[in-house]
C-alpha cells in the first residue's frame, strides 16, 4: 500500500478548476473535485495504474486521465505516490511550472 501525498500545486490546480467550473454550475464543480480525489485513491493500492506521461522521459511520472484533465503523479518510492498536478489536456505541459524544468532538460 502506498501513501498519497498531494503537492500544494496539485491542490491549487483543483481549487482553480473548481472555481472555473462553478461559474456555470456549483454542483458540477463539486462533482469534478470529488472525482479527482476518488480516482487518485486507486493509487493507494495500484500505484502503477496510470500510464507514463508522454512528454516526459521518466517512467516514474505517470498520469490518470479524467474527463479533459490529467492527474499527474510521481512514484516517489515504494510506499509514496506524490500527486504533482491536475492539468487540463488542452494545455501544453511545458507551460506548467511543475514540469517546465523537466521538459526543458531534454
């Protein structure tokens, strides 16, 4: 079993997504936030559930697609999974501050 550790950046992403969605529907925003947390819970039992992020050449950084978003996480150790970001699929990952340096190193 792995421990899920949410990075402050990922929680901020969720807050911003919820604020955006709530402009149209508070219920939809609440449902999306709940879905993010529920889907991430699978990583406790199955840390390799997601697939590697194609933009990064690091098999330890993986993603779970949800609607038009990606939960991006890192297999930090055998017992820890770090949720790094919740990223909209239409946006370039290289513009996300969490991954900017990792992508530029290529």
